[in-house]
C-alpha cells in the first residue's frame, strides 16, 4: 500500500474527528428536539425553557381543540438555538422529521421559536398554503405574538400566536374556535441564560491561529526529518535491491503526520474555540508531508535507475550480472529463495580490477521455512465452508516449502468469522421512522420574524 492510499484512509479519520467537539461548542441539533407526540402525547415541546408548565398546558389546549374539530395539526416548538442554521432550514427539517399533518392532506402547521436567535417562524404544510399564504402568516405573527415576544413574554406571545393561527385555520373550514384569555395570566418564567460563547472560556493568551501554525510547522519539520533519514538510509544501502526496498516502502512518518494532524486539530479547536484555522492548517501540513514523500520516492527511483555499486577495492563503478545470467552462480537453495520471492541475490563485477561482490537482501514474498531455515515457505488458503451472515465459515491453510532439497509441508484448518451485516441507511428525508403526527409534509411556505 503506497503513501497516498494510507494518507487517504487516515484523512477519513481526520474528517470524522471534525465532528468531535467539546460540549461547550456543540450546537443544538434538529434530531435532539423531542417529538412532543412521542414524548408526552402533547403538541408542545419547550426545549428552549421559555414557557413553563402552565403555558405549555394552555398552548397544548389550543392545539388539541384545533385537531379535534378540523384534523389540522399545529405543533408549537421552542429551542435554545438554531445551531447555525437559518430558521427556515430548521423549521422545514423539523417539520419533515415530525411529519406534522394528516398524510395526503398535508394540513400541518409548525410555530417555531428560537430563544437565543430571537427568531419566530410559522411553517405551513402543503395543504394549507392556500388557506394561510405567506402574507397572512406574516400578519398573524406581527399582530399576535411579536408584541409580547419583544417584551420577553414568551408564554403569552406564543399562546396568542397559536390561538390566532388556530382560529384562522379553523375558520377556513367553517369552524369557530372559542379560546378565552386565561384569568389571570400565568407568571412568565425567566428563560435560561444563553450559553457562554466559547471565546469567553478559552485560556488567556491562547491564540488558535498561532497555535495552528506551530502544530503545522512541527508536523512539517517531522516529515522533513523523516525524508532526510530516508535519503540517508538510501545512500548508505549497498545494492540495487536494498535501495529499491527503501525507495518503495511507505514510511510510518506519513501515517504519523496525519494522526498528529487529527490530534492537533481536536486540541486547537476545543481549546481555541475556532474551526477554520486549525482545519486548514491541519489539512495542509500532512498533505504537504505526503506530497513530499511521493516526490522523494520518485527522486529515489530515478537515482536507482542509474545506480552502480562502487568497487570496495578501487572505487570504480561495478557492473551487475543480469538476473537471467546469475542462476549458475546460485546454489539450489538460493535459486529457490529467489523464485519464492524471499530473497534477492546480486552479483557485481568490477571491470577495472576484476573484483567481485555478492549481496543478499531479504524480501517479504516468502517466509522462513522451519525445517530448512531458508526463506522459501509459501502459504495458500482454500475455503472449505463459506461464511454467511448467519454462521461462520472454515478455511484450510497450506504451507509449502518450495526448496527442492526440503519438501516441508503443513496443513491446518481454522474457523472464519461470519459476515457482518451492512448498517441500515436512513432515507434522504428527515422524517421520523414512526411519526406520531399524521405524516404531513411542508415545502417551506410560511413567514419568519425577528423579535
């Protein structure tokens, strides 16, 4: 396996590590918002902590009355934040996940409020777009909920907005909803404080950009030293086979550079509270190290093509006996080792002083035979029983020494693990696998307001 393939695999780990952030930096996710029909059988989820139990009961009563008399489903959801999404994106995905509305009628409505983003959204299902067009949705929010949300009265504002939305949707079907104001109005709970920004929690003097450059520089310096060590070993190696082995080998430094980049990214991103700077730095540094190693490998292979072993007596370049002509110079066991790929033997002759030199390099295509101690042992595997997802299999491994003077052979059988089932993939939509709403859909119609 070459350096590019190994680096590509470690890069997958790097991308995966980008999702492992500290709890202080993790944004609220759509999949973390509880489905109220599944969690409590209600139509209201106060994930933002702005309503309190009394307002939850009041708003849920409006939604239940609307659903009982018209089959229209109105969900009222509060969240702490939108996690970097726009409220339109968040609302559509949440609507699809909950599947609000009756399937086929698509008569669902979603009133979404984000506490920290101070945004309010009315999302309208496909079947109600003609009943509540965007202009009417905007007016309903302006006239009912927003005046109280501006004052921090989340409970009263969302109750009044839900009531006006429900009355409007019901009136289109000739149904009158009579929901009176509570007497007295419940006390408005104090919303939970917005989470502190990560920048306020970072250690004094910590500079994410500078730290990213330090770590990236360290990775590049390590890769440069590793390349220099490879060049040194290449220059010291005697023989073409020994040098080819060094030139074609993937050094551990490339893998370590990617692992160090992943670890450095996690450290800088969590302590510094930034993503982009460490991501770019920790992607660039091991990439340059990988390209540097590939360049070094090509350079060594070019030098290998013109390599001639210097004579140990006179220093003149020696001539290597071609592989096709060196068989008479090998013993029967040595020839078997070359055929098996366990060893490579080179014979060099000096045209000046006539000196000869014999070199031997270990290769990895055959292992050492326990009987003759030559690197002539080859292994083959035969499947006796194929493994399935229900049960394991069985295989036979045969080890044979190809040395004619040995004849060693050994056969053993072993069990193989059963096949693993691929993980089930979810569909492209965010709809719940077993929606407790009716199965409705939304296409993004509605209105959004800042308060």
